[in-house]
C-alpha cells in the first residue's frame, strides 16, 4: 500500500459559498475521493487548521506521498514545517503540488526559483496535451483533453527546467503553460500539476482524477533503501 496524505489549507471552503457549492467536502475531500478509486492507495487528509498545521512528525513520517493544495494562506504555514517537509522529500517522500501551490513557500523552497507565472481568471477553456505518452503519469490519458473552464496560468513559468514535462496546456485566452512537470529533489520525486482552481469543478473531471492517481503511484518510493552519506571505507 502507498500511504498518501492530501493536505489542504481549507480556507476558501470556509469563506466562499461558490467554493462550497463545487466542493462540499472541501478540495481535499474531492482530491482524496479521486485517489481512493485506486485500491493500492491508503489515503488520508490533513488541513492547516488541525494541530501542528495538520502534519505532526508522526503523520509526515507515515506519508509516502504528500499532496499539497494552498492559495490564500501560504504565509501561514510555519517555516519549521516547510523545512521538515523538505527534509522528508529529500529522504524520498513524494510530493504532488497542485494549482496555486506553485506559489507556496514549500514549492518555492524546493525549486529555488520565484515560481510565478502570468495569470488571469476568466474561465478560459484549457486544452491539455499529453506530450510524454509513455510516462507513468500519462498512463491511460488521451493525446489531449479539455476542461471547459480553468484559471489561466501563462509562461513564462519561473521554475527550474523540469526533469520531465508530461503535459503542456493551451488556454483559449491565448496562453500556454508547462502544466505537468516532474522534478527530482534528493531521493524524492515532485510533480507539479496546474489544473484545480477552487471555483471550477476540475477535480470532478475523470482525466484529472486519473492524473492524480498516476502521480501518486509515480511519486511513491516505497521500499527504496535509504542512501548513506559521509566518511566511508574505500570500496576497493
Ligand atoms: Zn486558482
């Protein structure tokens, strides 16, 4: 089993009726429900308003893959927690950063760049192209698929050159974006995936839900032995 924790700041759900209408169980609830369709994923949720901001050591140490949705409360996440998560990723925990999480302290800390893009919220149609069809995160996805409405993010997206770009997006407002990007950080794998604005039903879309499940499996490093570092006897 792959132990997945879906973390959500859970702010818009409490303050915006439109978000509650689309995600009555919260964004974390919808993301977790998508992941639970894979019986090999053992899924739990965590939110910012819980003790230790939802991720005490016992929880983090028992997580193989962490999903991260944040937007309005990036600054409320304590630096010490960011460092603990970064260390876990370094050790091999997988991380899937969703949508506006691109500007979270966590993602900027791990990327080492500004992580900003141009953006507008006009409900553009988004067409997503699967440009690495053999990649594990692309398994079962069509050559391209559309979302009727999404918030638009546009290049230049200020990230380091990804190790792999699995998906690129075109938006009807004239934008393009590397919208599904893989990185390695220490022993851990990181996937950034742009779709998922809080007022649009993106996480109810079957293709998006499949990407989430594939990403959980790809990012997991279950059973991989830890690396050893430091002074060592010569091998020969
Ligand atoms: Zn958004």
